[in-house]
C-alpha cells in the first residue's frame, strides 16, 4: 500500500473479511454459464436496443433471488446493472457461490440469510452502505477492477495537491513551487514501470518529471492540521496559518474520500460511487424500492451503475448511457468552474429571476446562475468522459498534482491542424512544455487498447485508435479513412472532419484561414481554445474572511465561530469503527474559525491571455486572488483586506516580492465553432493583461457622502464606502504593465507560465490599426479627399463590415502592386540607363577613332 495513515498507528489491524477474488475473464461453469449466455444474447440485445424499456425486477429474471433474505425488504429494487449485462450475470453467479442468490452481499456484505433483524442482515460494522467508498472498495469494486482501486489514492481527485499548493501560495507562497501536501500521506510506486500507459507515455511522463520536479513529486505529506481551539494565539505572529482552516473547510470538501456536504447540487457517493452512482441535484431516491425513503435527501437517484455506453440506466421509463455531465459538475463548480461552464451556467450574485411562486432562484452548489452559451461538444451530445480518458480521470498510478499534469488530451488530437491530420502530428504537439512546437515522426494510430481498460466498451477500431498527445490510445476515437469517428458514451457515433480536409474542401471561412494559415505563429504558439472559447467565468478579487471569534474571549460575541473540517472527517474514516460510515456530517471534526467569501466583481466576456505551463498562449482567469481578513479569538482584526506577497525575487518581483494574487491559465470548456475576433485580442488592453480600465485605485479609501467639489467630505460621521486594499495599486485584472513588468503571479504551478513580456505586447498590440488609415481620411490628403468625395457621391463608401474589409484588401493589393511596379519600373529604367550609357560610350569610341 502506498497510502500512509497519519492519525492512527500503521500497525492498527483492520477487520479481516475473507472474500475470494474473481475476474470477469474467468469463465462461468455449468448452469451459470448457460443462463449467462442466454440472458446476454436475448435480454441483453433487447434491453440495449430499447432505450425506453421500463425498469425490470431482479426476481423476474433470476427466480432464485427471491430466496435471499435481502429480497424480503428490497424485492422491488432495480438491478444494479441492466438485465442481460455480463456484469450483472457475474455478480449473480458470485452471489450464489457466497450463499446469496440475489448477489447483494457481493457489494454490500451483510447476512443474506437474515429476514427479521435489520442490524444482523446488514452485518453490523461490516455492512457497506456505499460499496464504492475508498475505505472499503478494495473488497467490493476491487474484486474486478483492481487497477482502478489501486491507483485511486494517487489520483488528483483524491490528493487535491494542486489546490493545496495554490491556496498556500496565495497566503504567502508557504510551500513555494513545491507540491508538498496532499489530503493524505501518499507516495509513488517504487518502480516507474508501474505507471499505467504505453511505453511512449511512460517515457513522456519521465521527461515531464525531469522538467518540473516541483510538480511531479515522489510523495505528498499530509496536509497540516488547522489551528486548534487552544492554539489561536499563534495567528498573531503567523496569520498565514489561516490557510489551513480555509483549505479544510472550503477548498477540499469535494475529494473522493468523503461524501461531501450533501446540499442541493452536491449530493454524491464516495470513491467509485462519486462518479458511477447517479445522484440528482435534489438528492432524492426515485427508484422502485419501497424500503428506501423518497422524502429525504442524500440518497442516489436510482440503484444502478452508470459507466460506458454499454451500461444502461433507466429512470421513469427513460434510459441513458455514460456518466451524466451533472455528475461531474457536482464537484467541478468551483475553482475554474469547468463543469458548469461546459453546461452553459455562469455564476451570478443575484437570485433573480423569481420562481413561479415568487421566490428566489434556488441555490445550486450554493450559487445562483445565468444561462449562457453551452460548449459545442455539449450541444453535440458529448459528455465529459468522451474527451477525458481513464488516465485523465482515474489517474495513472503516480502523483500528477494539477489538471495540466494529469490531462493528456489536446484539441489537435482529434481535429488536427490545417496541414496535418491528427495521425500525422508528432507526439507532444500542443503539449510541449517548451516554447517551440513539437517536432518528430508522425504519431500514427494503434490497434491496441490499454490493458487496464478491459472493462470499457469495446469499439470498432476501423483504421486504428487515435493517439493522444502523450502517446496513449484514445479508445473511443478512431480513424476512418481521412475522417475521425468519436464513439460517445451516450451511444452516438459522431463523424468529425479534420481541419486539413475541411480546408481542402473549401469549408473554412476566410477569417479562419487567415487565423490558422495566414498567421502561422498562432498554431505554433497558441492553444486552440484561446480563440474558440466563447466566454470565461472571471470572478475578480476573492475576499476571504476567517473569523476565529470565541464567545469566551470576545465580549460582544453571542457564539463561537467554527466550521467543519472535511479533511479531518476523511481521515476519521481511517479508523476501523468509521470505515463503513456513509457520510461525515455526523462526525465531530469541528475546528475554530468561520470562512466567508465574496468578490469584487464578475465578468464573462473574452478573458485576458498569457502563457501556460506548456509554453502556449492561453486564456487566463482569476485563480486564487485572496484579499484576506482575519479576526482573532477576541473579535479584533489581525489582518484587514491583506494581500500576501511571495518571497523576494520570484515571479518577476524584486526585493519586495510579488503580490500573491494569481491569474490562472485555463481551458474554459466553452468551445464554439466561431472564434473570437482579431480585434478582441489585438486591440484589447484586457486581452494583453493590461487590465480593465475604469476602476479607481483599490489601495485608496473611497467615501460617498455630502462633499465639496474638491472632494472634502463634510460629515464627521461619514463611513468609508469602499475601504482600501493596502497594497493593490492596480486593478485585479491587470497582471503586467506596458513596460512588461509583471504585477501579480500567473500560473504558479509551472516554470513557463507567465504574463506577456514587453516584446510580445508590442508585437501583438494593434490599437493604432484604425488610426493608421483614418488620420488621412477624408480630408488630410488631397488625393484621398478627392477619392473620398468621388466614392461618396457615387455610393461606393463602405457601409458594412464586409465592404470595409473588401476596400482595405483592395487598397493593400493595389499598394503592393504599385510598389512592385515601382520597384520593377525602377529596375527596368536602371537597366535601360546602363544599356544607353554603354551604347553611347561605344558610339563615342567609334567617332574618336575616325571610323
């Protein structure tokens, strides 16, 4: 085991449950084999081809199941997998061999012979209400899926090491660039070859490990404890310790080892169940089992497993396949907010519009939303898992602490480029972690899937599976001639025409051709989504208040300020008595301090740009931009609107350090076919990182009261309308000045991430484009004045954007040909002059010789 327990001795014994392991590749025997085969061929085909088929009962197809004590109460419950599926057949066969013809104890454990005493039937402390929980799934899911269970502890969704390092960074770069802490103490396997993936992928990741040793670390230490009730005096000298309170109460409540806070939009299971068991946003059970309450939340929507296109989930006579996007957004609604953005939801501070009863818009994930444009992949019927592979989501068995470290896919992996099909691109293209594009031999395609994904749906490989930028097979995406087929989890076969073929067929607009071919540096240096993201959530300024007021120390306080520690709750599951507990809110992991958050302002229009860890130009959005207020145990402020700084000399800073408010490189997940306009980048100060203009200085106190025209406030009792944020002398949105001096941090995980430098800003900025022509139009040049009047009276002045572009194009071409003609005419005149001079000289010699 690579998981290291840090709150109980490692020698503490765990209850031993003797369970024989079995693997789906092991054939069933005798009557079991006949039954499985017949049901798979007949009922399986019927079920999969009839998406609206009503949910069937287990006992109707497995009569022996009625003999299980579990069926006394749960006889109407829906089968965990659809009738006819191989997985259900194997569970039933396994259950029969264990003495439970209904198969329930294969996953839940318990006593299938008991029909009266629920406590006995549920097996006491060894009953698994959530078999997917990481604290028990080595004995449940791990019976078949050993690889996925083994690697779960190194996965990003378990460690959350990137979020921890990011929060520590914003409180003064407490761990520097090193991704030191995880939610739990965990380390890499000793043998590098244990990393899941192809040999090409293993070599690729070893290269990244050497490039970025602070990211690709060998182990994570457990996140330190937050200050306790008897340690609050430490905050006076070390206020940055409040970061651990913030992380434990807010940032890291979504990891797989806990069930989470179970509020609207946040209901889910643990471990494998986090993704593979469907929960609705309301958290109510809507299946057929009368023994499961339907009027209290925290229950799954149905007792069924969702997975690939081969797993059918049926609710109210409607069926679907794959993992619902809403399952992913249960967690991915904070931070970069990619889940809700993909769905077309933008966080709003307002509760409007009103509901039918006149109430407020209901809170979802503790937020309110505006309906925005949805990602084109979402509109096409794709789900998160259609792009994100098993390596992306489950992990590869090694510590990859950030999303950029873990995610192996790039846009070009499917779409290619204007001059290369995806299979013609080299490994590493658009994933270079260098400042120059990748080069090398074409990556080709492969006939082989990864061995550990045997349980996934087996697709027709056609001409071969595409390869990701890091060299692993893209197991639901294949080459078919000069086209690509994406087999979606829902069951669609989407045929995609790569860019190269679109251009050959003249199906790309002039604007697209100019952007991708006319300016070749775009594809050499930029991410595709830099232009194709239609909007990006941007919440500028994260005002974090951590109030440690304690009733016994604060005279004006009615109660002590506390909050729930989700990491401590997760670690409590390590104790044998809580290993099988379904949820955490009943735990006593309460710590001092109450965390509240607010923003300065929100935006969604085109974001600014910068350079990401791959060395490519990318959208940027506010990452962690805390202005921190800390209230001590006595109710007095220790810090007010404080922005921490990084140590001297890093992130483009001098001796004073850099403001630790980070602008994060992001893939917004709001793709659209139509790209943002040229001027939205080249004529925008915001896009270049120079900020949004209009706000008054944040480091000044602003009043609003009766005042004189020179700004003198007349009331002696006037209160500041906007208190100062002491060391913020520019807007939250500005990360660089016109001289290329970086003003805040950018993507603190990676060496290459940064703001644009002066040379890049000067090269990109085109704010004088209009002025270049219109300073002469219409009256500052006699020739232009004449042409303008002729065009005006003949109706040829451009009135539309297309006419204007046509005129500019005509002028450019005419100018070019005039210059070519002038140069050519000059050359001809020069040659003619030389010829005339030599001829004249020859004539002169003839005359002087008397001939």
